[in-house]
C-alpha cells in the first residue's frame, strides 16, 4: 500500500508540473522573444505527462504501449520534417490525429461502460465523440485544401447551411436521447457517423482565405474534445490541457475574425473566396506599370525608409532567406527597413513571423498592422512580396467588395509601392486589387525568391555575391 501511495503521489506531482509547463508554454509563445522557451516547456510538459501516465498501475501490459510509441515515432519523425510552407497543413494533420484519438477512446469507453452510463458521463462522452469526429474529418479537409489536393475555392449549393446545421442538430438530438436512454446502444454510431460527415461538409464551403481562422477553430474543437475526454477518464491533466487548448484556440479565432472584420458565422457560412468574374470599373483590362530587378534595386537603394510586407507568395517561393539578404544589404546602406505583418497573412496564425524568424530577421523589425500603419505615409518604398488581400484598398472604399471593412496594411499611402507577384491572378479572396493599377505602383513579375535574389545581386554590384 505504501508503494502504491508513493507512486500515486509521484504521478500527481508529475501531472502538476506538466500542467504548469503547459500554462507557461502558452504564455511564452505569445512573444517571439520567448517562443522557443514556450516550445521547450510544452515538449517537456508533454514528456512528463506521458511519463506520469506510464507509471499508472492500471496498465497491465507495457508491450502494446511500447509498440504504439515505436509506431508513433516512425510516423511522427518524417511528418516533422516538412518545408515551412507545409506547416499549416501539417498542423491540420496534427489536429486530425488528436481528434481521431479522442473519438476512438470515447467510442471504446461507451461500449465498455454501456448500458449503465451515468447521465453526466454520457453527456461529456457524447460531446467528446461529436467534437472529436467532426474535428477529425474537418482537419483532413483543411489539410487537403492547404495542400491543394482539394479545390481551394468554396464549393456551395442551395440550402447548404440548412443541411449542415440540420446534420449537426440531428447528432446532438440523438446524443441527448442517449443521455436519457444509454441502453439504446444501436443509436451510438449515429453520433459518430453524422459528425464525421458534418466535418467534411463544414469545410467544403470555406475558401482558402479563411483557412487560418478555420485551423485555429479546429484547434479549439480538438482541445474541447480532449477536455471532455479528461472527464470521462477522470484525468485532471487532460481537463486542464484540453481547456487551455480549447480556450486559446477560441481566443485566437476571435482575434483573427476581428482582424478581418468578420464574424464566425461569416467565416463558416459565408462562402468567402468565390472568384469574382466581373470586377468593378473594369480594372482587369487596365494597364499596369512593371519594373525590372535593376530598376527595383535602384529605387530601393535611393530610399531612406522601406517597409517589406510578406505574404503567402514569399512562403511558396521560400524566399525568406533572400529577403534577409535584401534586409542586410539595405541596412548596410543606411536604409531603415521594417516589416509589416498582417495578422492573417499566410495560411496559419503567425505564418509570416515564423518564416522571418527562421531567416533570423531581428524581432524588433517585425511590426504588426497597428504598429506599422502609421508609418506608411513617411515610407519611401513599400515592397509587397506575395501579399494580395491584406493590402487591398477596396476594403476601405468599395462597399460591394467581400472584404469591405477588413483592416488592411496601408501600403497605398507609401510614396512608391512595389509588388512582387507571379501574375495578375487574384488572391485567396478571389478579388482584384486596385492597388496594382495606381500610378505609384510598380509590378515586379516573377518568382519571389528569384526576383529578390536578382535585386540583391544588383545592389551588390552585380557580382553574384548576394
């Protein structure tokens, strides 16, 4: 008995320390300067959580646990070695795996406990399975869209929202009935299968422009389902960790919706991202001014203040290291260079910050939208690298635009605007950008990595040392 008590005490202490580390991890990851500490704290917390669980005397055979750990490592290591551009879909896959785990555990617990399942236990178990299963398929769909395996544009049909909400309501209704009558085992597959289908249908009408918000929302669902699993398994650590995950994901989703001046309902049901074939004023036929790397280099060299605005185009081209070379070159010339980061630039929260941090851009040069917008009127050159929708002035002036009211980076207030872009194609929002047709705007057509590299070579005297 003494040894059992001592083991239980060790487990509780281990869980307590793991919980503290999870909280510190979230706190530290809120700032770029402490983000690495946050990652390490989260990893150590998870290691302690696993170790504490393995000490549980309820485990009767470690053979299957060992097999699962080995298989998980074999699968996980290659999944961790992805390009920075693939981090969003990799994150979505993590949500899918976690949600699948929750769903399987919930299903197993139901059939182990049925038909004598207490009402409270049946309630949280139903919540666990419904949220877990819809998060599983929803995350797989999101990963497919981000990987461009599936269409990025919204796929809609008449009455879609009614059908989707009806499916969700049906699963909740069946769950409520099971809470009252848990002995009706044949109904349980319904609250498993319908949410699986709902997860697919939920993501189909959502466009690529909204994937950052969707990913954080799915993260919230995964956390809430894990918290519900904590109640089912009587695990305080799971309850706390799941609640932290769910709350942080929800707060992030709210903040991102505010950054786009849109509501959750508009994100989930607005079919944002449909291609607009008719652009107001016929702007698609207007001429634009373009420039060569030599001309762009000359303009940048003559500037006193430059603001670089990164977007997904920089991520696709993996141009962040060339951008660092451009930053170094201009800084040596005495040019004041800063970076303007929109909160929803890229395909996941903080995407641009992660890429630029990877290239060792100084943290104090990465300014968010509110910090940088006041500086654009005094900026000589705003250099946009693949950012489309977050720089579109139609958000301020065109009430018919889908992005009307969305806060944007005020790049059009700079003295000169240069845009590196492969073509005149629209961004994720599927709308044209009147910024490109301004007299002060120069279009720099080409791959971002190659074009920035060419600019660096010109600034270095064309000797190829850029």
